[in-house]
C-alpha cells in the first residue's frame, strides 16, 4: 500500500464519541502517520491563556474530547476563542466572569475533566481567587491534589474544601514568593504552582519540580509572555514575579504517547510504518525502551521508520534476569505507555515484568488480554508478568470495554493484531486522548468501524 496520511478535518466533522469500534484484526498495515499535538501539554497551555488579557495563539492543538471540553469550559468563563485553522486556536481572556465559578453548570463541566484543576493557578495569580469542583478523568487509581493546594498555601493562599459539595476554593489577595519542596514531582501540580507564582511578589523556588517536556514547554511559553523562569528542564525552578503577562504564539509538541503507541502497533501487526515529525529530541528513553522489546527502528531526521518484523525478542538484564520495565518521573519512562508496553510484549519472544508504580488500577485491563489468549500473570495491582507467545498462538478477537484512555488504545492495538473480529465498547475513553484514531489507522490499511 502506498504511503498515505489521513487528512485533517475540522472539529465540527470529527468522529462522534461514544459507541463502539468493530475491528477486523490480523491485517498488516503500511504507510505514514503523524502524531497529534500532545494532550498533556495542551491542557496546561490552554489554562495558561487565563494569565493575560491579550491574545494567545496556540498551534498543533489536538482536537480530542478532553481538550475540546476544556476549550468549552474556558469559553463559558468568558474567554473568547476562535478556531482559526485546523488544530490552531486563538484565545483572549479579557472578560473573565468569576461569578460563573459558583454556578451549577461550572460544577458539572469542571467535575468532568481532570485538566480543569489547572485553571486555579492562573486565576489565583491574576484575580486572587479561584474555585473548582473535584475533577474527574480516568479511573486509574488515586490521583491526589495535595501538591497543588499545599503549593498555593506556600504562596500565601487560603484553601477551603467543602466536602458536602466536593468543591475546592482558594483565596489570596496577595501572593508572595517563597521556597518550597514539593512532596511529589507532580506534573500538573508543578504547572499549577508555576502559573500561580509567575505574578507573585518576589522570588519563588520550587524544588522537586516536575521536568517533563510538556512542563518545559509551559515555562518557555510563560517566558515568551514576559515571565522570568529559570532552571527549565531541571527539578529546581526559580521564578521572579512580574506585574503582568502579554500575549504570545505557541506550538504544542508532538504527543509522545501517540509515538509510543504507533511503535507498539507496528510491532504487534508486523507492519512497516513511518512515524513523521515525532519530536525526537523530546522523547527521552521511549524509543530505547521499545528497542529493549526487540523492536527495530531507524531514526531518519525527525521521523521514526519501523520495518515489518516477523519476530521481536525481549532483552534481559546483563546478568540474564528477566527484564523489568517500570514507570518513573521524567526523564524515566512515562506511566502512560506501560499499557502499550504490556500489550506489545504479549506477542514477543521472552518474558517481562511490567511494574506500574504510580496508579494502582491501571493494570486491571489485563483480564481482557488474557481472554484474548495472552499469557499474563497479574501479580498484584501494580505488577504483571507477561510471557511472550512469540506469535505461536495469535490473540483472538473478543468483545471488551475500554476502562481508560491508555488501556483503551492498548486494547485497540491487541484487537488489530488478533485473529478475527473484536468489539471495543466505551470508545469515548479512547476519543478523549486520540484524535480520529480510527480514520488515521484506516488510512494505513486497518479495518476499524465506528458503530
């Protein structure tokens, strides 16, 4: 099949969410695919537009459920937003309605989106107060918010949680810079505190800060807006407070989770795929981790070429012991790709231990892979041992339900490699993180039908 790239359709004609995917598996794919803009960066960047009354233009915005819902929430708050080109939006937050934060509509919209928590830092910095319902999102285990609110308190804010309404309120008429040591290197927590600190009086030092590429991108964007942040890329950020910020233009990085997902997909389906414009400099150890599964790849400029492989063999540690792949804070391996590592290992030759340290419910989708014929031992909520089948026994198609975004795409990869037809229900979860994934993979020769 000739190389092809799915066309970029406007948001109004995006595939509808909900429903199910019907997948005919066992088909080798071929062609070129480009990752969308990074979801986790977009959620931070879009909240940062609240820091200025001037216009911000954001490029490479992934038009996925979670991002579109955040844009809708910003509009309800009074942000003027316009889609000026595919995946490019302008935002002007010069007329924010703080009273909207006390409405039932806001409580409902805010609770349905995990990323909504990051509006607090910008609102606190600019207006001295903010409120948010307890955010929703993936059911992947406890995702505490203590780091966010302790950071705000360190800057001088007063925090109140209404347990009856599940509502958080933060007030601070005067934020003051300080030194703080975060209790965990939370990405969203660091982002929220940074956005609160950029207009605080004096200097703020944040130690044990997250240093993911997406957090680096946020800091670079804020500096373009007039902030004074140093130490970007390290775990010690220093922020000199400024009086105000101006508008800017910013481009979101390619989504590293999509890049890793496509690498796993190519190996599982024995496909020859070129992943274009991956942002190789920002991928960290993602490519080398997949190479340890035996997956061959070539780096061609900013592209990754993956040849069709009949077999790939899992590496061992130097002493011959079973390879363990575990999630870690950056620059370690991202937890969002452990589901893809796990499913990709099911058809490899060899054995691997997957250790999901951060979220205790994220491995609970493995029962569906076992039903498909995979050999997996779920040791406990955090660890699973995968015994690769070396393609001697292909996975078989079944009916299943997607529990969260990352498990959903892992199940989609399994279904595309399986023998026969599979049905994945609750694909709204997949749509939350992957833009028109069915259309884009069908352009490579996949047979995915949205029903």
